[in-house]
């Protein structure tokens, strides 16, 4: 982002915290380990470019924390039990595994192609039902949740500070009791009422979507699934929670309300939200039918490195409109950078030069990268600084030459930088 540069220190990462509405210095609760949750895909369908933009900025965050010397315990999840997957099962006459497994496998493959590093184990809604039930039992005991017929709902008026992440004006909350029984609702709006935690069993359900638990026969609602997966694998307090900006409507405040009502402690201290990818000025979404997948861009002549590079050129909190001219510009810029890098890496034999100037250029390469990334992961500025300094290094080589030791030093610095960006081949 453009603001906040004066506050950036070379050795401190600042993150634009949705919760505080400020650019905050990142200080983990445990200096030896950063705990981070990143919202994963709903695998009733395959992820699109807009989804992958979110996963890429989250990947950049984890990689940059590693670059700064932090060890990161990250959980990303698969949502496999929800209204949409059930509708897809009924439409296709298929099992839950038949609907979701191909999309889970495709996500892993495309994430690998885009150099998105994933944890070895990815929990699923269907594998964390016991924890969901445990949370619901505590909420029932606290009288924050209640039964209505077969279902169990959460009453937001029983949780002080509900909607604090979004900044919801609770004075406009309706006095009349309203319940919202679906897992998800279309659009960016608030459901001003109680939200569902547990879907009680109906006779028309398939056996694979029903669990016979202490709280009754049924299945966990979407709103309890992330809290269950988070608390089962990271605990009740973490450092960072990430997702797309869509999650600011309902989803992330529901997660806060569930976890903090149970623990009575702050759940996440830093919240990051990435912006949309637009097509023809409209948000990319399955409901609008304006979806692009990574394979669509590969078919147009872009490789996965070009795609990742293009998405990194714009700050994650700014919208991107996918245009052919700008995609082609990103491809050309990355390909040219690869050529320039190779020029620097190819040493001149037996050359002697002003090594102090070369060391200063390497320091500028490293410092320009960290200064940009410390400013809320400004990967676009980092790439710009990188390109400018590499051009100066090429000029230096043309004028004075670069020996093997200097080429090795450049490779070492660039290897560290690319351990974060993951866009170069050298």
C-alpha cells in the first residue's frame, strides 16, 4: 500500500491489520513459532484465479516470515461438507468423495505448479466433527447457543463485541428473533440474526453426510467448521488469520464469535484480507460465470511463473483487473528479468574491479527487497526495486566485469529473495 512508508524500519515487518485498522508491527506471541491460519478452498468445485491470488499472498507471507527467521505452523483447510457440496452430490448422483476428491487433488497440483507451499496434512470439515461437537457443547452450556427443533443456532447478542472485525453497527441489530439456517448466502451482506451451528438430521439425507453424536444426529454447519479445524490443530490463540475480503462479511466474525466465546481469550491478533480479481470490472465468481482458471491462462501462452508474477505485481489489498495487455506485460517483464539475472550470473574470467561498489549494489538488492516486504508485503515494490538494482548490476558488469566470487554472492542473495517470491529460474 502507498501509506505508512515513514513508519517502516528495515528490521521490522509491518502488516495492515484489519482488526486494528492500522499498519501494525508484527510481534508474534511466541518468538520461536508463528501460528497462522489461512482459509482454504471449498472443494465442491475447483479454485479459480481469484482464489489462487489469495493463496499466493498467504504463501508469500509464510515464506517471508521464514526469510526473517521465523518458524511457522500454518493450517489451511478443506471445506468438504456444506450445502453446495450436498447440492452437487444430489445433482450428479455421486458420493461426497466423488464430488470433492478430484477438486482436492487438482488444488494440490495447481498449488504446486504455482509454487504455493502447502502443509503436508490438510484437515477437512468431515475429519473434525468431534471438535465441532465439543465447541457446540460448550456454547450450549454457556447458553450462547440454543436448540431450535433439530438444529442448533448461535445468538450473536450473547457475545460482547460481535462484528468487531467488520466494524458492524450492532445498534441496527433487529429486536425480532431471526434465524439463518443455510451454510452460506450469496453476496456481500450481513445476516442480521442467529446463525446455524448444527444441522439436525432429516430423513432425506445420505448416510455419508450424517454423524450420530452426543448433541444429536446431524452434521456440522459451515460456521462451526473453521473454528473446529483451527482449535483442533492450532489451539485457541494464534498470531495471524488470513483470507479473502469476502470473508469480512459474516464468516470471519462468526469464527471469532465461536472461538472467543469458548476460550474467553483473543483468538487472532493480526487479520489480513486480500482483494478481488476482476473480469471486465466485475468480481470473478462462479455465480457470475466469469471464471478463469490457471489452465485457461496456460492455454493462452503463459506459464505458471508468469501467472504468479503477474499476481504479485499488485499489492494483495488492491483489486486486480485481468487484462490481456497487462498479462503480456508481466510475461515480458519476467522473461527479461530472467535474461538480466543470467547475465549477472555468468562470470567474466580473471576480472578485477571495484568490489566495494559491487557489495553496495548487493546490499541495495537485499535492502530494497526487505524494505518493500516489510511494508505490508508490498511484493510489487519489491519486484520493482529488484528489477532496478539488477539493471544496475548488469551495467556494472558491462563496465567492469564480474568474477566468480561476485557471481556466487549475487546468486546467494537472489536465492534468498526468490525463496519468498518463487518466480525465477536460475
